[in-house]
């Protein structure tokens, strides 16, 4: 084991200890959780973009301009992604790398920028692997002790629940795509209860696009979070109408299931890379690794098809497009961001249309004098 790795592991252990002994909220006791249905009824749908916050090295300077850009696009919501780390899928330790996540003060500054720009905020802590074994990902976590893992995970979430509470985040996601953990329903219910003691906003969980129906703790949450990486085509270059036609049976299945859960859907990651074939394997950002005009058009077509299929659906509580970045974008970028691509123009139009619809709805709901 080289010296650098030793230092990283020492930081991990020290930070993990800090998290497990983190101070409770500064108020006198647990925050009461509002009834789920009462909170669902409050406010309007979320329409936003995600930014992944991955440094404590002056994040305000790095991400502040991006937040302003999200607002200028016309979004009304900003999802802030932030990571905790496991060494690999077998590790029992989850830690916050203080080099990669802001301090509480820096979080306050980022939230303040969002507020000044008129954006609501969803906080989305996720788990990443610092040294994955091969192609493993967080959906394949298998620690030696699940009891230890869940205690570590609750300490990790408690840290971000305090950040969400202090900054009045509108919602917080308590996990993302943790497929192998979802069978432990009782552990998740306890996890949700612990988070609600520290944060009283809306809670959701971001399920993988093909696993949302396996989760058995939706009734303890306020939002059904799910990604949208469904296969929509058998070959590159489908038309918008072909994509719409392929979405319709998927939509029917989701809505039939959603009616049994009775929670609004929050699409937590709506996105396609600007690569030819992005509609075939939306989850695979290494599919082609080449930027082409045809790939840009396929990404845009996937955006338009999603909008056509889902924008008027009352079961949808919100949409987060994935993602807005400080790197990439433009004609040479084949990744998810729509920045500087045909998809951005479409997204800008859609955001502004949604704002107008919201204004008209509010006016219609006002009592007649």
C-alpha cells in the first residue's frame, strides 16, 4: 500500500468517525415530520437541472456561475448532487471526503446563490466508490455486515440532513440507485425516521429505472424518485415519434404502479448523452464516446419525446434534467450535459413554457373579488 493511499484511508476513517459523532441540530429536539399527503399538496411541481458539487476548493466561484446559468435557462429548481465514498462494494465504511464536499459555510453560500436566483433546492447525497473493483457500481454493494453499513449510512445522511434543514431545502433524496440494499425494508424505514428527526422537508429516494417497483418503503416517503434510462430504441437515430411510441407502454406501466403507491413521481435523472445510440443504452455514457451531429440530434429528440409524453401528466411531481456542468458542452462534447447543444435550446423553451403555465395556473386559482 503506497503512502498516498494510506493518507486517503486515514482521511476516510477520521471523517467517518467525525460523521458518526456529528452534533445534532441546534434546536431543542427532533423536528416533527409533516404528514406526507399534506406536504405533497403544498407547492408546485419541480422543474430543474442537476449540478454535481464535487469540491471544497472554492465551490462558490466554481459553481455559482453555473447556478446562475440554470436560473437563466428558466428552471425553477436546482438539484445539488453530492457524494460520500466507499472504497468498494464490500467496504463497511462510508465517509465524506472533505476535499470533495463543501463545508457548512460553503453550503450556505451555494444555497444563498440559488435563492437569489429564484431557485428551489433539492439536496441529493449519493454514494460513490473511490477504488471500485472492475465495473462494480453502487447498486452492487455487499458489505460483510449490513448492520454496520446502515449505521454508517445513517451517519452519512445525518450530516446532509442537517445541511438541508439549516438551508431550508425544499426536498432531500435519501439515496440513489442502491439496488442491493433495497430489500432491507425495516432498515430503510428506520433510516427515514432518523432523517425526519433532523429535516422536515419533502423526502424521496431515487430508484433505478428498472427497480422502482421493488422498493417497499415508498409509503414512508413523500416523493417516488426514479431515473429514466429506459431503452427507447433498437438502433441509433430514431425519430421523435418512434421514441414517443416506445415511451407510451413504459408510461402506462409506471402510472399503473404509481396509482398503487399514491405518491407523486419525481424524475431524478432525465438525460441522454449526445452520442449516436443514446436511445439504445441511455445509461451507458461510454457507448460511442464520439460527438457527432447525429448524436446531438438523437439527444435532442430524446428530450422532445420525454416532454411530449410526460409534461401534462398530473402524477408527475417534478423533473430534474441530468445535468449542467462546468466542463464539456458544445459540439465536441458527447456526455449528458445539454449545454451548448440543440437540447439546450429545446430545454430553454420548455422551462419558460412551464413557468408560463405555472403563472396561468396560479392566476386561475385566485379567488374572484
